[in-house]
DNA sequence: GATGAATGAGGTTTCATTCAT
DNA sequence: TATGAATGAAACCTCATTCAT
């Protein structure tokens, strides 16, 4: 194993522990000492990899956002016609959230805290570029409304996160056909006509 | 002025300061000492009115939720037919959020933190009772889908909060006709057929 | 006892402990926790009276400098003729330093550390004003050289501190007549002719 | 280049970096990690050449003191008669300090910190032996007062350091004739009669 | 009721030092 | 020899809470 991978491993251990602790206990009540213990590294090591606690949290946020973006385009939805591709993406998002409850709780906490001062910033990944291109094409084709990206997001994937949170909490348990219906509703909300 | 009202006044001062500080700085980074200074009362006084900091925050949450519930049924939407009454309620919600940015930021932070361990709990107010009755009637009449209350919420008012947050942040600026369209979309998402 | 004096007392306790600890152990190796224990107050209390550790140290410095300035003019040296008044002041300085070993060690450490970024700044006290007036008069009268204040200081009182430090350390033990001789030498070094 | 000289080089790099960092930032606030980075070597390497941080600092002190002692006797002052030789030495000291500002700041910090527990100890170098012999001869010849070495030092070279520090700080700028005058004053302070 | 000085446990971060490579 | 990641004790400082006034 190379030095590079060892270093990566430590970072990953720290990320994993941070995610676990914060999703369980919240931003407040997640001391570095606890994260260190859970990671199996010393507090000092955390400060070797990250400038400070905020830096760690921001880095974790982007790591998760990037993983989410990748999951979004799984199964090549671009190949499908409207409105199927958008429903597909919606279901991908929901599936990611439900499969990654810790990540979901972390993301929502982050986005609703003053950590998130920036507006709607997306990772600069290949998948996001493809998604944006798809949206633009749909709008060019006159099938999707020309609404601000934030509005499109809240009417579609925004709904997916929150339903996923409810499902993670055990409050609801949507089956495949219910999900398909809801996905269709969300897509219809941004469709023209 | 009676002692009762003086006491009420102090409580209100504390609530207002807590809301202002937390909406600006977040749950972490909102020390009692800062809240006290902003209230114009001493830390000791806060502990006279509230058992501890958590108690204060929970109490503030319920106060805001109750105010929100009241605003929801403003203009007597019950008197209107389906789907107008639901659109009306949606617009009431959006209007409340935009008119109360601090409250909105606080609520969303609270609901996405481990403070909120409870599932979907609503204030036990008259307005909420009327709202629930209205929903039940709509479902009896076969116009609204029989989905779990959490799902109905996320498809309708859940969207309203998040759009309001975007508007508060200055990212978007929806006019009346755009809002009416979105409200209609949300209602359609829970309508039968 | 009034609140004012209680508060003063706590400050004085903290000052005394800081002085003792730093003169014994140096700037490095004088943790707030040790100062707190020595003061008989909690660390938190120190941060109630001082913004931070640097603030405490600067405040202590000025307190000592002011006390020193007062001691300098004891016995009304202005009333005496040249060069007696300057010899008197020199002996006052030496006596203060020897009588206040902790203060002396603290001052010298402070002045030789990057804490002291400012050049030769004197407390704005009555005594210092009288001293400066005296020097100016001596120069007007053509008995004292017109050298920069820093040079005058190093040739006179600067020598006093360092001899006092040697005496405090037990390396030397100057008697009254030796001291008088040295004082006279220092004064002659800044005299005209 | 031999191994010996390589080793010497590393030591010199470490010494130079330590001197630079401490003279800029002070004893406190000069972490080994910073010194290592400035040296271009790793922290581990520093601990290869020095037992610990204190050891490094003490070694640096003696290195500088020795260099200073050598500079003191430059130009063969012994060959000159009293009081010229002492004035010459005084000017050598002043010139060294001004030419080596980092060394001067380091020395003064060191001598005023509890690092310096020892009394007046001089390097055991050839130059110091010659200097001591010269002093003894002057005293034998009845031209220099028989005062403790510490007193002689403070009245002469002690003044030189502190004036040099003022000049380094930019507070004063003494020209050659002013310096000659001051040197003469200092010598007169230890002269007989 | 009201105050705010005082507390001290515990938070974030630093840094001298070690040791596997 | 040389490295620098890793350590963990300890530094500075914060802040929820108490309590004498």
C-alpha cells in the first residue's frame, strides 16, 4: 500500500466518523474529540488533514454533494425521452437519499445552517454538466418551463430529499408505484402546459 | 400594567432576541449571554423564565409554529371550493414565510437538527383542527389523494417554505402569477386524477 | 465593602498572581490555568476582567510602569539643583527596582519581547510630565546634552535597571556610596562639558 | 564535500532559521514546525541535531555569544593605550550589534528570560581571555576602577547593546562623532578619578 | 423578581516530540 | 540520516448555568 493510499485512508476515516457523529448528534454537540475517538485517530491528526473544524465540515459537504451528483445520473437517464429522463433522475435522487441516511441528514443540516451562506452552488462535476445540458435542452424543446433553477429544484428534487427524510425517520414507507406517481407529479409541476 | 403583562413582556423580549440571534448566527454560536444582551435582560432572568436553553428554544419553536398555523387559515379558505381553498392556504403559507424571514430560518434550522426528534407534530390549535377537517373532507369527496399527511405536506407546504427561503435569500423573486401557477401545481400533485 | 472595591480586589488578585507567575516562569510557561490557580479565581473570571491573555499582560505592564513613574519623583527631586536632582531620580529608580524584583523581571522581559512593538512610550502621568519638564529645563540651561530621549534614558536609568537586576540576582551588592558614585557617573555621561 | 561539512551545513541552516523566527516572533510563538519549514529540513532532523528545543536555543545562544566575543577584539585593541583600547572595544560591540540585528534581539530576549538562570557567564574563548587580561592590567595600572565585572559591563557594553537596539528599531541614528562621545562617556564612568 | 460576577467543564486548537519508513 | 505523519497533553478560551446580593 502506498503512502498516498494511507493518507487517503486516514482522511476517509475522519470523514466517515464526522458524518456518523454529526448525523447522530448535530453540528452542535459534535466535538472534535468525539470525532477523533470515533475515527480512531488523535485530535491532532484531524488538524493535520484539515485546517480547522469548519474546513472539515465544508470538505465533507462537497464530498457528499459530489457523490450525490454522480448517483443522480446513474443508469444513463439522458438516453431516455422526456419526461422519462426527469422521472428517472428524481427516482435516482430519492434512492440515493434513502440508501445514505447519514449523508442526507448531514446535507439537510448543513443547508439549513449559517454554514451555507452561498446560494445554490453545485459541484463542478461531469454529471452536473450533463444534467444542466439536459434541462436546457428540455427548455429549448418547449417541454420544461423556463423557471429559475432554484424553483425547478424545489419543485422536483427538493421534494425528493424531504420525502426521503421522512422515510428514513420511519414515518412513511413509499412503495415503487407510489414513488413513481409522486415522481410524475413533480415532473408535471415543471412541465409546460 | 399588571405584573402578568410585565412578565409577558420580558418573555417576549427574550423570544425576540433569541429569534434574531439564532436566525443570524445559527444554533451553534448563539450563546445565552448574547441573547441576554440583545434582550436587554440579564442571563439570570432568562433562567427565571425558562428552565434551560433547550427549553427556551423549544418554547420559541412552538410559539412560531402556532403563529404560523393561525396565519395559514387567514381569509377563511374553508369557505372556498376545492381546489381554491388549498391554493389559498398554500399562498397564505408562502406569504407568512416571506413576511417572517427570521422565523422561517429558525424553523428550518430547528426541523433539520436533532432538536427535532419528534415526527411531524402540529400545534393543537383551532386552525390546525380546521385544516385537518378540511383535508379529511377533501379526501372523503374523492378530490384529494389518500396519502400520508407527511407526503401531502411535502408536496404542498413543504415546497412553499423552501421557495420562500430562496426568496428571502434574494435568489428568486416570484410575482403573483408565478406564485399562483406554482400553488396550482402543488395542489395538482395531491389531487386525484 | 462596595461592589466597586470587590471588583478591584479581583483584578488586583489576578494582577498579583500574573506578576508572580511570569516573573518566576517567564512569558512562555505561564499558562492562564496556573495564573488562575495562583489568583484563587477560576480561568473564566480572568476572561471576565480581561479580553484575553495579551490584554492582561499589557494592562499589567502599564500598571507597573505607572507605579514606577510615581516612585521616580518621590522626595521631590525638582526642588534640588542640577546635578543633584538627576542623581536623586537615578537613585529612586534603582531603589524601586530593587524593592520590586518581580516587577523588574516582568518589565525587562516585556520590553525585550515582541509584546513591545512600540518605541519608548511613557505613561501619561503627572510625574512623567514633571520629569520631562525638568529635562527640558536642564537642556535650556545648557547643563544637559541635547540627545534623543532614548539615548539619555539608556545612559542613565537604563543602567539603573540592569544593575538592579544584577543585585536582585545576588550577583552584586552595591552599598550607598558605590551607588552614589555610579549615579554620578551616569549623570556626568549626559552632562555638557 | 565531506559528511562532516554536510552535517555542519544542516546545523547552520537550523541555527539561521531559529534565529530568524525567534527574532521576528519571540520565544513564545516560535514552534519547531515553523523553524523546520524555514530551515528547509524536517522537524525530525532538528531532533537529530539537538536533544530538544531548549538545547537548540542554548546552543544558538553560545554560538552567537562566541561570534560576539570574536568581534569584540577585532582591530587588535590591546595594542592601543588606555583609554583608547576600551573605546575601541565599545565601538566594536556597538558595530557588531547594529550589523547583527537578529542576533541582538535574540540575545536580549534570551538574557531577560528564565532561560538565563546562570549569572554572567562568558564564552571560554581566546578573545575573552585577552579582554579579561586587559581589564586586569588596566586595574593594576590604576586607571580602571575595581568594580565587579557585572558593574563594569553594565556601565560600558551594556549601554552599547541597548543603544544598538534603539538604532535597530529606527528610533535613533547615531553618527560616528556622537558614538565616539558616548563611548568616551562610558569609559569615563569606569575610569579612576 | 432581577442581576451579573463567578464558575469550571469542556470546546477548539497548538505543538514538542516520536517513530515507522 | 532524514522524513513528516501521528500523537496527546496541554494551551487558550467559551459558555450554560448558578447564586449571593
